[in-house]
């Protein structure tokens, strides 16, 4: 796991900037590039309303019926599209993190729609989270 930045900016389809916090990125053994990060509840509301990261209602696990607290960050994980992942450094997680962080905002690896949300959760207690997984966590795009 390589920490990209305390704050990383991604670009939405509307060309707005989406700030994500405490981002880390890894390349799994199968070649998938996984991004884990936190967002404020306000930023999550934007993600939710605009279905950023391909987070459409029909791909969410329907068992989650609760809501998230306004006072805690939301933790998310997402998978980078395989074609874009293949274009990034394979020289370890630090090189991968540097490539993403150094890329211009318009680069495919900095676009929200290049990633597929795998999970969304919020810590409700030091050892307990609430949230949901998506179908993207079960299937390749």
C-alpha cells in the first residue's frame, strides 16, 4: 500500500474537482489497481447524487437500508479500469502512487469515471463499520 496524498483531487465528468482524503493505492496480485480513500459526508453526497465512480443505485448491495452520519468521514474503495491500470507503472506501489499523483488532473487515472466503487462504509464504533459493497466488487467490469 502506498499513500498518495492526504488530499488528492480527482475530476468529475462535469470537470469539477472532487477532493478525496487519505488516499492510498495498491496493485493487487491479479493486476487490479485499487484506490482506498475517505471523503466528507458533503463530498459523499455529491458522489451519491451524481453516481460518480459508477455508483448507480442498481449496483449497490440492497441489504444496506441505513444512512450515514453527517459527522463521520465515509471510507470508499474503488478499482481502476483495467485498460488504464495497464498503462501505469508496475514498479511497485510507490511508483504507482507517484504516477497517479503526478498525473495532470485531466489524465484518465485522475477521472472519477475511470474507477468503479467497490465498497462504501462509515465507522460507527472503533471496530464496527456500516455500509455496503457493490456489484463491481463481485465482477470485473
